C-alpha cells in the first residue's frame, strides 16, 4: 500500500522555466530568406514597371502619330485655301463682288512719268562745319 499511497499524495513538481537560447543560425537564415524574397519582389516589380511604361509610351506615340497625320492634312487644306484666295482671278472677283470695284478704262488712266530731279547749281542742302 505504500506505493499506492505515494501516488495518491500530490507531489510538488516545480515547473522550472525552460531556458531558451537564441538560435543565431536560424535567425540568419530567416533574415537571408526575407532579404532574398524582398529582392526578388523588387526585381519583379521593376521588370513589370518597365513593361507598363513601354506600353504607355507606345500608346502615346501612336496617338501623337495620328494627331500629326491629322495636322498635316489640315495644313495641306489651309495652304490650298490660301493659294486659292491669292489667285489673281479670285482677287478680281472678290473686288468686284464685295467692294464694287471695276477695272479702269484707258480713258480713266493717268500715266505719270518720272523725271530726273533738278537741283539749282548754287543751292546747298547742308553745310559741313
């Protein structure tokens, strides 16, 4: 019975705190793994960023090219309109229609001839001091 009695009595067992040591090797491995994962993510983000930028630049380049074609077409049309307005026949028609001008007849024309200027022989326009 003495053995049964020992089990029946509650024994005082001390739960000594477990002494845990820092595992520096494991910490180094975790840090290295985190660093490598961060580097990998950074490289992937950089590669994706480059591709997105290239795609956006390509799209804006195509937009600019289409705008250039439109502007060149408009420039051609405006130049054609300007040359049409500069044509002598068009100027004459507009002068008659809008301003009410008519062509001058030979009877209304006065021809003025240019003659050489005559300076009297003793006249001095300015004197040198």
